[in-house]
């Protein structure tokens, strides 16, 4: 998979985690049967999560760090009790962005999609509607003409996510569902409408009403959102994903945010842009 690494200023080919298993599950008739009958069921992810919480899983940490060149220097601790303890590690985050600038809410691969007036948008070659994702027609209508930002977290990414601006919490809803990988191999399964997800309306200080949606993925049985106070600040941790790859989606109303030119240009060509939590990606309008 080809991505653009913004920090390095170059394109790179990215290996996909457990690509062989995913090819079997999504590309083979037997694999597709197992996917629907067993693998995509939430209890399977729970078993996977249980295994990663055992002390015996510690042996997986060192090879994983070596394979993905993970730097632990900014983390609160360097020794872990299980692989999931390592996977959900906390670190200190910062930003150089001005108060009215938009920052990335997670280490991720970013894609940007305009939300047309009929509230339909394209994500990874499949057609979705905002109403499908939110399961709310009335709420979806507010975002016609706005922007949809998709932050895909790869398995090696830091799996905690933050608020992109200061503000106060609004309505929130958890929608249970089957858990599928968020990567391109599962395009035909409309993972953003089938997967478990949780959305929250954020009444932000600079970007209006932003909806943040956390989407579970294959082998991610838990979206762990903190039950914070009504007020929140930029870079305050909103929550984290347990083991696996996951996605955060941000919805912006029309004429609320201007994304940086390079991000718009590169994502319009269908290439994801690698961004880091706290990195400036846009500015408020007005």
C-alpha cells in the first residue's frame, strides 16, 4: 500500500499487518464463510484481547518493537505487563499549532472526503452515507457540504486519540456491530456501517459542531472512551483502542475548516497521508 509520509516528505510502500490471513478471509470462499460464521463475531475479538492481556504475551513485545522501529522514549513507561499493556501505552503529547489551527487527533494515515449535499461519500472505493454511519438522518443533514476526515491507525501506531480542539461534550451514542478490518482488502463489506462504533458530538471552540466517531476493527473488541467532564481541552485524551488496527472519523460542517493544501492535493489522488498526533493539518475558517 502506497502512502505519503508527511514528516519525511516522501512516498513509501507500507506493509500490511497479517496480509496473508486477510487475503484468505476476504478473498477465499472458505475464508469468507469463516469470516461471517466465526471470525467477525465480537466474541472472537474478545478471546484475542484476552490472549494479549496474559503475562505470556510479553514475549511478543520486543520483536514487535524491532519490526516496526517503535520509539518508547516519550512514553510514561518502558516496561509492560502484557502485550496489550504495551499496545495501549501512554505518552506525553504536544503541539506547535496555534489555537485556531486544526491538529491530528491520532498517529494515523489520513484520508479526506468532501461530504456532498446528499450526504454520500466515498471511503476506500465503497459508498457510504453519513446517515448510515451515525444511524441518524437528522444529525447527518447538518454535515452536507462539509468534510469527512478518516484517520486509519495501523497496528504499529500509537493507539490513543485526543480531542482536536477545546470545547464541551454533546450527544454520544454507541452502536454495536460486527468487527471487520478497516483496510482496503475489506472494501466490499462496508466496514464503517457494519463495525462497532461510537460517535460523539463535540461543541468545539473554533470548528463548530464536530462529530468524532471511533470505529472498531477485526481483533479490536474494545473502544475505550473516557467518561470525561463536560469541558475538554485540545490534546486531552478522549480514549484508546485495545489491540489491533482501528479508525477515527471526524465530520466537519460546511465552511468550518480549511485543510492544508498538501493534504488535500495528495488525498484527492487516493493516497493516504501519514500524520502524527498534534500535527497541524488545517485552520479554522473565519
